[in-house]
C-alpha cells in the first residue's frame, strides 16, 4: 500500500512539474529537475499519457498537459454552485462597467479565481481561471477575510505571511485588521495597487444560505479609470451584485 501511495505522489509531482513548462518538457530534463531516474519518469509519463492527463508532441517528443485535465477541471468548476448561480450577475456587472470581473474562493492562504469575465475596456492583468493570488493584498481576498473570525484571520496570516507585492501592500497585521473592520462597515473592499501596480480593484463578499462567506467578486481596472468618483460608483455596483448573488444562494441579510 505504501508503495502505491508513493507512486501516486510521484505521478502528481511529475504532473505539476509538466504543468509549469509552457512549451513542454523532455524526459531527461524532467528527470534532472526532479532528481529521479529517467526510466521512472518515462514510465510515469507513459501511464499519464495513456490516461490522457499528459500528451506528447510527436515532433519534439516533449510532454505537456493533456485535455483530460481540462475535462476534470471543468467538472469541478461546474459543481461549484456559487459559480453557476453567479454567472448571469457577473455578466451583468461586466456589461455595467465594461471592466474585468472576477469571482474567487478562498483556499488556505490564497484566493483562487474560478471565473473571469472580460469587459470591453482593455486591461492587462495576471489573472486567469485557476490562478491563485494572496489573500491579504487583493480586494477579493480582503472581502472574504473581513467576514471571517479574527482568530482565523490571524492564523491565516501566521501560516502564510503578508509578503509585500507592491509599495502599497498592507504589511502589518494590525493595519490589516483595521482595514477589515472598515470593509465590514462599508460593504466592499479596495485593492489600491496593493497586488499589482497600476491596477485598482473593488470587491464584495458573497454569502451562502447559512451566512457564511463562500466567495467574493471584484471589478478591476487601470487606476486611471478608478478615480474617486468612478471608484464610488463601482463600489456601489459590485456591492449590489454581490448581494444579488448572495440572495440567489439563499442568504437573507439581517440588520
């Protein structure tokens, strides 16, 4: 049984390593990177290829991710009720703002983007579905943190830290807790170039029928399009949409 577990663990590590190679990776290169025997790596790759999780380019003989992973990840995304219920509202928000809309969930010390709707305005961001971002310096992350017990927030920060991503990142726990209090009071969170320079985001939480915050949404735009007057409008829009999605999940706001 132990050997079987190790084999699965080895296969997952190889799969993760292949996923990092944009143009594919060869067996020898992969074996050297992972400090494993070439024959072992080749055997695992062959098995993953047969199952469809890895595919080999017949010309370069380099390995890359297979379409089976996309199929599996699509099933995961489709099983997330919040994503299905939120989609019409995400599109509505994109139509209202013409900006990029994100839907995220919390996973340990990160937020994970589970949906992204492009607006008509141009913007260059690192975000994509499946992308992870820090919870402490993103609007979507802080919108979730603000509705967690303080002890849980402290534990997340203790485990994952508060690495500054820009000169504007809040890097002190007490300052972050003060910011989270403000977020609870106003109903939305701001990322004022805290994660990416030149990008400003406004975000709002999404609650389920139990009142638990299960996700958050945001509008992201270049800072020059998020000046005070426009930012106030975007905050109202994203907060309203967040409330509508929460209502779809059965949440009833109580005074």
